C-alpha cells in the first residue's frame, strides 16, 4: 500500500508537468481523483503524483 503520503484535501504536484492539483480522493488501488486549479476532476495514477511534502524535502536537500 504505497500512496506516497497523498492525503485527501491536500495539494500534490504532477511529476511530469509540475502542475499543482488538489487531491480529492486517494485509492489504494493505484489511482487518485484530483482537481485542477482550472476546474475539473480527473483520475490519475498515484505514480504520477508527488505530495508537496515530498517535493519540499527534496528541494531542501538540494540546497
């Protein structure tokens, strides 16, 4: 069960585009429902998402 610390109601980043989305639902079956800032809810694979906590830790480590 690897949800990469994705939490419903929190923000996440799409790894390939860098776009920040709101996590609406997290499934333990490998996908989440996210809402884009421009509107619309979409299903996306958990592997394609990074929690913003993971992103902050990674960037702090680089500096």
